[in-house]
C-alpha cells in the first residue's frame, strides 16, 4: 500500500468505530469461513494508488461463494466462472468499446490502470450475502468516499445500483463526474445498465480534463 492510503488508514485506526470493526472482522475470520482471504481485504488500495485513480467502480459486498472474492469489486480470479453481474459488465464493455468478450474475470489490470474497484463492505461469510453489513463498514466507506472527493484532480465515480448511489451525496459534482445506472445484476441490467456506456463516457471526461484515458482492454 502506498503512503497516501497508508496515511489514511493510520488516521482511521485512531477512531473508535474502526477498532470495533477490526474486532468484529477478526472474530468472523476465527469463527466462520469468510471471503476474501484476510490478506486480500485491502487489495483495492494496494493495486490502485490514490493519486493515480481515474475512476472508482463501487460494488456492494464481496462474492460469497468459494474461490470468487479477491478484494476487488466485481473481479474474480483467472479460471473462475464469471458471475452473472460480471458477465453483464463484460457485455456492456464489449458493446461500449468494441473489444472482444474477456475470457478471464480478473480485473486486476483495470485496478493497475487507475480504476479503484471498491466494495462498500469488504468481507462476507460463506454463502451469506450481506452477512458482514456492519454499521462500522458504512462509516469506513463514507470516509473513503469523502477522502476521494477531497482530491483536486478530477475522477469518475461509476455507481451501479441504489446501494452504490447512496455515496453520491459526498461527491462534489462540480469537480468530479458521477455516472449512475441500474446494477448489472440480471434482475436490473435491462432497466438501463445496458447502453449506459460507462467506460467510453469515463474516458471522454478524463480527456476533457487533460488526462490520459483509461486502457480498459482486458
């Protein structure tokens, strides 16, 4: 983790809410099967340095089936079957940018190219979605969004679904771009996710601000 993120977390560690969160998460790992691996919880911040962020894709909690979660929202390790939401993200990626449908669901390249793949909840118990939806995670998530919003260099916040869109109130839209649409889940993707063109719109905004576009190709 680079210095800027490290300094942020050191500051948060002095607060009571995160001390409570660490206790809950540590107990979960001791008593349950929890995803992702403990060493992967903060992968989003390890792969994407604060000052290099060009876009933020906000997810909910990690995938709750074995072998899927890797600490990056919507991403699964190479060789793992694509979850339905990720399949739909790739369909939109293919339609929006004209690239071939990816063979791997590993989005680490996006993370290294400036896309912060941020889940609002960082852990989950086996086969129990939202099982770690602790109030303390909500505080941490809001503080991360506020910290991102403080940066003077513009970035794009890609908010899919109502849960992700709750953080919009903490984003200065005079400085940053917010792109929101329904979640890519099969239950909602046909209500406006398909055709929303988030990748090309992100790059158009970045270029309008004198920044290099994101290399989205996988």
